[in-house]
C-alpha cells in the first residue's frame, strides 16, 4: 500500500494500492488499443474534446487546488494559480490539432510533402513538486498530437492525477486514451521506460534519475524528453533596481519551499553593492510567512517529507555562513525556515548542488565577465535572471549564459505559450509553446512523382 501524507500535518490522507509491473503492462495495452481510434479523430473534433476537457478542469480548479494543497503542503493561493495554469494549458493546446501543419517542398521530378504523425503510446513520469501542473505540460501536447498516454505520478503526490483521469473520462476523452498508474519508479517507471510498446518517455525529475531513464530507453530507441535539475543564477548588477531585485529574490527561491528546479538558488551580486543588497533582502526573507497552507496569508509551506527536510538541513551545517534566517513553525509538519547563506564561494557544496529547499547561496562577483563565468560554472542550465538597467548588457549577458530560460529584471520562467527546458545536464527537449508539439510527433516525408512517362 502507498500512504499519502499531508506534509503540513504528517497525517495520512489516503491509502492506495501500489501498481505493479503487470498494472503498467495493462495500462500500456489499453493505450495501445485506443491509439488507432484516437489518432483517427478529426482534428477539429479532437480540438473540441480538449476544449471540453479544459472547461471541465476550469470548473473543478478549486477542488483540485484544495486537494493539491493538502497533498503537497503548498499554499492554497499557489495551488489555485497552478490549477488555473492546468486549464490554460489545455485551452492552449486545444487549438493545436488543426495547426499541425506539414510542408510542401518542390523537388526535381515531383512534389514532396511532409506530415506530422503521432508517435503512439507515450509514457509521462512526473515529480511531486508541481504534480498536476507539470503533468499537464506533457499531457496536453501529447493528446493534441494524437497520442495516447500512460501517466505515472510520484508516489508522494498522486491524488490530482487520479482526479484528472476521472475528469478526462467525464469530459468525453475516449476510454484508454488517458491512463494513470501509481506505483514505485524502480518498478512501474522502469517498466514503462523499457516497454517495447511505449514510443516515448517524457520525464521531469532529478538529473541522476534522468540519466538512468535515458540509458533505459536506449534498448528500444525511444524518443526521450527530460526536464531535470537546476542551480539557476540570479545575476544582480550594481546598476539594477536593487530594491526590486532584493524584494523579489526570496520569492524566486523560497516559492514552493524551494522545491522548484528553476529556483534562483544562486544569487550573484556585484561586489560594490553586495552589502546593500543583503540589507535590502533581509526584510523580504524575515517577513515570509511560513505555516498553514490553507491560511490565505501563508507564503511558504512545509517540505514534502521528513527525509527531504534532513537532506536540506545537511547543506546548512553548524558554522555555515548564515546571513539571514526566517522562522518556521515547530511541531507536526516538515518545516524548514528560509535561509540565506552569504558570502559563499561558487564551488561550495551549497552553491554547487541542487538543494531543492529554501536555502539560497549569495555569491559576490567582480565584473560582467566574472558574472558570466560564475553563472556558467555549473553542470546545470535551466533558468536564470539578469538584473540591470543597461539594455545592451542585459542582451549581451543573456546570450552568453548557458541556460534555457532567462528573464531580464524578472524572476519568472514559465509561460504556456513559450518554450521551457534546459541546457547541459538540465535536460533534453522543450515543453510548452508550439515547440512541445515537435516532441510528440514524427515527420513523415511523402514524394509524388509528376514527370510524364
């Protein structure tokens, strides 16, 4: 059995029977059987079904937000925003089926045309930090392109995925098109990765697990997209709006209790304003309200589990350079206070490794070249920010930082209509925007001979 725990109270809120490899096989078989009919649905009709599903998700977003908040411990306001994005994602891709266009290519002796064909059965493996949101980034383009799917949510946070399966069925998505299996990654996930009838794996999670998935998919030459870890740099130049940058920096790393692969967990600050920036940042850190996720005023909830809290704490040993520390509740719940380490060297463990918790390293830099060097001195390259009022510098630095998503004078990374994904060991491929559809289709080339005999 899988016990689903509320991390804010440590209470068991659901007990589920763990899926087995046989259950995974059965889910793949259902998806494979449903694929021919789903692929044959006219583009306009498929779009209408996805629109109906988007409307159903919108209608149930409050109940989904309540469930997501209980299961993950995230503040209810954040959960509402995320469920709104889930519905928005399906609305966006509902317009895609009629816009999956090919090319007409004039060639010697005839005409060549291309088609974008669905892959077949795709398996989607998603993490516990944004359970339904990240699942929607994969499910919506996969379904829009004509694929059927098997979704494996994290064992810690499966509840909204199971609700999604019900909502999809009630919205008219045909039987077998959407399948959810809840089981351990080492068994169910591994089986999906190696299953000969699965054409593609889309995974979000740690870089280490991503390496194993890529290796496992090689046996059947599966298509793979990976959205993996990050250690994003938040680069603050002396000419930036320091008050705005300092006020937003804590939210950029402590949001979702720091359990976010695109958290700006390295803040690089030009030396001349290093002390001033920390002083400006302090009230934003100490003012963060950590506590009951269902209190509308809460800014940050608990970590996902006691084991994860112990791992996060290991990055702040006795004697660590703690410059600022917020408060967290005592008693039941997996709480950890917002913590700022400064000054820190870029090669310190807390600056080099993905902590995935509310701990940020603040690192001084000398000049523009030094900032770029430090930002790139990592195996990761997912997100990042640049704060400066010099437009030329902003563009110059953005082009040179080896990161998939850069924001100027902002700490946002994700928009439904724009591509999201990483460089280096932060992943392969892109999610969201029209670019995601490329990863759920295969280009077919058809040549028509037109020469007379």
